[in-house]
C-alpha cells in the first residue's frame, strides 16, 4: 500500500464557491446537501477564507460517500464552481495534487501553507 492509499479512509472537503451574485444559489445548494446527506457543513463565508480566492462553504464527507455525493454535485451544482480535495497531513498536496474541480478551476492562495 502506498502512502496515499493509507488516507483513503479519511475525509474529503468540497468547497462550494460563490459571490454576492450567486449567494442565493449557493445557499440553496448547501441547504439541499444538508437535507439529503449527513455531512458536516461549515459556515457560508462572505469573504475569501484560507487558500480560497472566493466566498465559500466547506462540506466534509468521507470515502464511502465520494461517488454518490460527487455524482449528485455534478447534477445539481448549477453554475457554481466546486473544489474537492482529500485531507492528508500535506496541505500543499491536498490543495494541488489530490483535487478535482467541478466547473472552472480557481487559483488558490497556497502561500498560506508556507
């Protein structure tokens, strides 16, 4: 088993990105996620937080939910961009290598991990 395989039992984060103009759409999506899934949902930030260049809301989920949840997001995200990453002990790799994007990818502020 390689080092990455040891993390496959751990968590993933999906960050829903939005702005003032798409806040209502994002809120509706987050509320629907809350109704359909038993995931931990973070704050709907109205400013960029951490490495994220836009307003965002974090959804924490696990390996067994990856397939069903990401498929659901693909079908229900509308025009919102969503950044998904694995959580390991390597923040840089988590935000650059172990990622997928739904919609347009964004440039993250990775210097916060220095």
